[in-house]
C-alpha cells in the first residue's frame, strides 16, 4: 500500500463522524417504497376502528357480555398469531405480496362483519381480520430495514412508531365521526375501515417491490437447507434473551392501561389524574420521540435499549410512592421518557440481530413476543394487584430490571453473522 493511500485512510479514520441526519432529511432521502410503507402504517392504524368499537358493536347486535369477552380474546389471539404468520409470508410471498394480502383480507373481512349470521361465523371473521391486519407488520418492518442504510434505521423506525401512535390516537375520533355520520350505526364505520385498507392494498400493489435487496454492507450468512425459519431463530440463544426482555418490557408497559386505573380507584384518586396521565404520555410520544431520536440514534444500541427499558420500569415503580397524584404524574413522565428514548431502537434491533436471509423471521418473532406480553401483561398485573396491593409496582419494576439485564446481554454491537 502506498504512502498516499495510507495517509488518506488515516485522515478518514481521524475525521469526526458525520452528523446524524435530521428527521426531514431522513424522510426526504428515503426510497419511495419506504415512504409508502410509512404512510401505510399510518393508514393501517388510522383505520383500526374495529378494536376500539368491537365491544359496542357486539352489544348493539344483542350479544351477551360473555360472548363479548370471548370475542375480545379471539381478537387478541389472532393479532398475536398474525405476527408469526406475517414473518413467514414476508419470506414466501415477498414484501408486496404479504402487504397486499394483509390489507385486502382486512378490507373484505371487516365489511363482512356487518352481514354474517350467527355468533360463530362472526367469531371466525373477527379472528381472521385481526390476524390479517397484523400480517402487514413484519413485511413492512423488513422493507424498512432492507431499504434503509444502517445509520438511518433507528430514525426510520421512529417514523414508523410515529405513524402507529398518531394513527392509534386519531382512530377513535375518526371512528366516532363515521359512527355519527352513519346515523349512529356501524355500517359507515366498518365500510370506512374496509375502504382505507383496500386503498392501501392498491397503492402497495402499484408501488412496493415484490422483493427487496439488502442495503449495502448488510451481513449475509448462509443458512443451511432445512435449518431456516423460526427454528433457526430459536437456536440463536442470545436473541432469545432479547425476546424474553421484550416480553417483560411490553408486559410492564401495558400496566398503565390495566393495573393503574384499578390502583387509582382503590386509592380514591380522581379520574382526572388517570386521563391526564394517558394524555400526557400521548403528547410526549407524538411531540418529542422524533426529536429525541435525532440525538439518540448515534448512541450504542445496547445502551439506548437498556436505558429505555430501565426508565420504563422506574417510572411504573414510581406509581407506588405515597405522594398521591404527584406519583402518577412523575411516574408517567419517567416511563414516557424511556419509551421515546428506547422505543425506536427496540423496534429497529431485530432487523439486524440475525442473518439477512432470516430478517423477516427475527422481526416476526419479536413482534409476536411483544404482542404476547401486551396481551398477558394486563392479566398478570391485575392478578398481582389483587394479591399484593400497591406492592405490584415494585414487582413490575423488578420485571423491567430483569428485562434491562437481559437486553444488555443480548444486544450485539455487530449484526450476527
């Protein structure tokens, strides 16, 4: 190697790293397929009326409370299973095929709910529509990872989460408007959701690539025949620790929707403080997550994820402090900071945790355990509260500590080869 070449390499190594790209720069320079998916995530969540209005719809149709509970359980089970199935379909059908199947099946089944006779056909359709809506998630996350350079993935996944959060916040309001516009019936509401899903299916069919190519520099590992799929993910013992950490983290995160209102009712705290806490979290996440990610995207992912997990646990544990409403506000501020700090990295890491050939399976397994924790967490938290009262908060805080330790061990500084 010549002296000039060596000097040039030394200068490159000594040069300070390029500044992290901002929110608008990252979005503007993203491929069109990435922009389509980011818009699709927003549309997918914006049209998510079914989960919000399912209980009211079933009650209006004359079904009992027992049947309503069963339907909610079936909806949740379908959503959790959809992440695993979606990871497989993203491999077999490609990104475009999995997305079109997800959105078109959601459109068809959502509209069909209005016309199915009897509870069993309705229950089957609810299971399929919740499963179908989730098929889109692993495919979309896989495309974002494969079409985005590594130094911009965390910001892209922050935008992904931004679409999820804005859509989830606006969906009940839009659904309520459609409910009243339809004469306080569910016809316009469900047809509106079906139309949104079908519209994105058509856009995805026209704009998304059938298959994507990994970004330059992506790690490729040869997966022996017959050893791929989720079996290969399960053999990655280090990644299993990450999945366990994600499960505990999501279970703790969900306590503000289940255990917290029960605890506040027993402590005779005004309902205002609960609604204020929920609104406070929503404002913080929507307003500040992208801005915080602009700074944190340059941090080591291991530190970002571990700190995010720890802050969520610390914030939830603060709910047990004997300082009245102040504990609710302080705790919510702390765990909301943990959410906006760690959330984008938590969702981005699975895309680079394993071989490129198994990317959709790694993403699907993560989304499966995250959804499973979200489903089981409220039940576990409620049981702990009924058994131990206010001690539930240090107990769930300890679960977050365990998640933090597992994540610090599991997250690799380099992608798995």
